[in-house]
C-alpha cells in the first residue's frame, strides 16, 4: 500500500494518543455497520407464508482512518513506517433469513482480522478486530413494477480489537471495545439484474479505548524523562449519536448475488466501503 509518511512537529505524546483514541471510538462503529449490507432493502414475504428466503456469504470492507496523531507520536519515539492515512480492513461471514410466517428478515454477521504477524507488509502497523452482531429489517412497502422496496430496521454490534506500531522496546499499542446500536431505513429497486439502493442510519455507541506506549530512550514530558505511559478515552451512548448515509448496487447472477456499497459518516467525515458475495434464494 502506497503511503505518505508524516513529518510533523512534536507534541505531547499523550495528547496525540488521546486524539487518536477519540478517532478510533468514532471509526469502529462505522467499520461495524459496514458489514451485513444487502442491496435489497429486505428479503422475505410481505404477507406471512411458509416460503423461506435466505442468504449466506462473504464480505469485506475498508474504513478510512487518519493516522496523523499516531504518526506524530511514533515519530517522537523514533518509530518509523507509520503512514498518515490508512484503511481499517474487515472481512467476515454474514447470513440473513426471512419469510417462514414472519414479515421481516433477520441477519447476523461475524468477522475477525489480525495482522500482527504482517506488520512489515502493512507499512509498519499491526491491528486486530473482532465483531459480531445482527439486525432486523421490517418492510413498509413491498417492491412492485412501479414501487421500490422500503424497510426500516435496527441492529447491534459488539467490537473488540487493537492497533499498534513499533517493537517490544519502543512502540505504541491501543486496545478498544465498542458497543454499537443503530436504526436505519433503506430503499431499493430492481431493474433486470441490477438493484441500486440508498439508506440512512442513526448510530449510537459506547466505546472505550486504552493506550500504552514505551520508549527505550525515554521522552521528556513536563521536564521529566519518562519511558512509558498510558491513558484512555471514552464515549458514552448519550454523547455518541452520528448520522450515516449509505448507497450502492447489487448484481444478481442466478443464485449468486454480488453487492458493493459505500457509506459516509456525516458528523465525523468518515468514509467506508465494502464488497460482498453470497448465495441467495
């Protein structure tokens, strides 16, 4: 991955890591909700029946992350190879089921990524992420020749992971844990084998990020030579609301469905994108 490496003035390392921790608390909910996105606003039967609709597949996504503050902190510690910008990756499994006498669909998503053994290939940083969650979507309008499919829904994701750089002697590690709640609405319309869609999410999250740094040579902070430090940043549900718009399209090839999507966090200026392939009936 090509990257521009930072050359920024020194600041207090704890201030840099406080800022980066706050950014992580905003990014992880976006990375979580990027999963389990289907082009159809809902799968199932508007009128309850014994017909089952299901889908299962693979998905992957990237969420934009500004590395300026982590890069500055690493530079202060003479840790190289941290880019100014990066995309947080996710990859996992998803499934949805609808019908079976219920006029709504239920979805679940699970994914995990761990690149701690690949940091030399990833510009000197390493990360891990585990997410599990699900959603429910309730139809308001069933698609017809002239009308789109329109649904409302809600979901929950639990996320846990970390990001870091450096070596056992000098480096930075951040660990986070996030609970994400969201409500959404989505509209889709099929045209032959193409299904474009657009939607909106309101997201609440409870996030906590802890950071730890260590320096073999030590850093002078407030006139004192210090070789290690730590801190944390928290975001509670009541102070976390953000708005996200998302859109994309799907391609139907028999029972194979290919989807692509992009989302934008309006409050925090965060972009995400994803691809998925699944079997759908």
